[in-house]
């Protein structure tokens, strides 16, 4: 079994409602691929149970990501002095990045949650820097403060969802058992 086939089998089993532990045990029993590869692949996908349980929080995260993209995308409307042709490609790239992260969060792509945190840290840093540079302009202070606050919310939501969707596993030794496997993987899932 190749990794691509493994990933599609894991997606299929998790989409059918199996837990990560049940999916892992089923695929590991096939003995067609290394147990460590199976464990890592299962860990990298969100289970259907958690997708349903945290659907509202995930939609809230997507809303904040889209809101941040829109607010940062309309900066040239709010601040016409920043509308120059040199910043237009960066603005388009920024809006596209936020849209890609929102779509990734919608489909529960693991990297999207990490990217949202990283982009929010950059936004917060730039917002604080811009607030300090424009202390005399109330409009700028409110704009950049709102970007910073939205960034903090995105970091919190992304971190929370990442910890729920993509929890790790414990490796437990099977020394006393007659099982052919020397170790097994136990996934950390909420009950």
C-alpha cells in the first residue's frame, strides 16, 4: 500500500464515523504498511466526530479569517495615501492568502491552522508597529488595533482547534502480550 492509498483509506474510514483509534487498529491489522506511517497519517486527519463537535467554532474561525482579509484588503480605501501601485500586488497576495487559509480551515487541512497563527502573529506585529508610528491619527490607531484584536482571536481559535483536531498519540509497549507487534499507538481523543 502506498502513502496516497493510505491517506485515502484513512479519509474514508474517518468520514464513515470511525474514531482515530478504530481507524488505526483496522489499517494496522492489514499489515500492508509500517505501523508508524499509519499512525502519522491517522493523526494528520480530523475525525468526523470532532468536525461535527467543533463545527461552530471552526466557522467562527473562518469568519474571523475572512474578516481580517477584508479589513486588511480595504486599507487602501480607508487610507488613500497608502494606495500606490507598489503595494497592490502585496494587497492582492494578502487577500488571496487569507482566502486560502479560510478554505483550508473549512476542509480541515492541518497546515491552515498553523498558517492562520503565523499570519496573525505577523499582522499583530505590523499593527503594533504601525500604531506606534501613527500615535497622532485616531483613525489609524483604531484600524490597526482592530487588526491586532482580530489576530489575537484567530490565534486563540486556531490553536484550540488544532489541539482538538490533530492530537497526537502515545506509544505503548506490548512486551507482555503474544501480539506480533512490539508496540502499539493509542490516540489521545476526548470522550
